[in-house]
């Protein structure tokens, strides 16, 4: 097993939700390989930072990822989360002209 990876658990959770917006926290945690409690904390972080929103649908949450959110690290701050989603999911790449601030 490798001792490190290129993507953080936050990125893995975001990608898991982008792939399955109706996934339960338990399913997200299993996909990422973390505890359900850790997944819950990461989802809260992502929502607080504006990368995710959730809507209650019956007894479940349905998540929406904000592809226009920027990366937090200064080295990638000019890039949007949509770029990551396009690379690792079936999401279309962000339209550069529409995404400019």
C-alpha cells in the first residue's frame, strides 16, 4: 500500500459525490476508504467552503457540486473545481469564457 497519494480525502469525497450525488455518507466513506464520521466532517468542510450544497429529498440528502469554486492553494487558485471534475468524472470541462470572473 502506498504511503501517500496525490489527492486528499477532501478531493476523493468531492469526486465520490460528483459521481453519485445521491450517495449516503456510509457509501461515500466506503468509496474513499475513511470512516463515516470523517466523511461527515469533510462534507461539512466542503459545504462551509461553498464547494457543495445539499438538498433534503425525503430522508436522504442530494448533493450539488459547485464547479465554479476555485482551488484553495495559491499554486492552483486560478483553476476551478470543475477542472478536477472533468478530469476524473464524466462532467464536461468548464467553459473558459463563461467561467471568467
